C-alpha cells in the first residue's frame, strides 16, 4: 500500500544561442509515503566545466515523473565572468 514517487532529473547549460554545452543526468530518486505528497524535495551537487568560457548562459532543469511519464522544465539565466 501507500504512495510512491519516482523522479529523475537532468541539468543542462545552454549557450546564448540555446545550444546545450553541458549536461548532467541524475539517477531517479524514489520515495514512498503513507499519505499523498504535497511537496517533494531534491538536492543535487554538480560542478560546471572548468573550461567554461565567459558569457551568458541559461541553466535548465528538467524533471521527469517516471511513473506518470511526464516532464517539466524551467531555467534561469547565468552570467559567467
């Protein structure tokens, strides 16, 4: 019984032209609970490439609900100096 959540995630760095210049995939995380989840928290550690050139980038996080086969993504701007 209970409820199960299984989420995988991918982090990408996109250049000013929207091309992916770096990508890291994280293994799925599974959680079980007795009650339906109203929130879910993931924490990942990562390092950007040491040879990353200065410029404007976008960091995009994509989450995949492995059980419902649905994805969502969001991004933020990043200025590398």
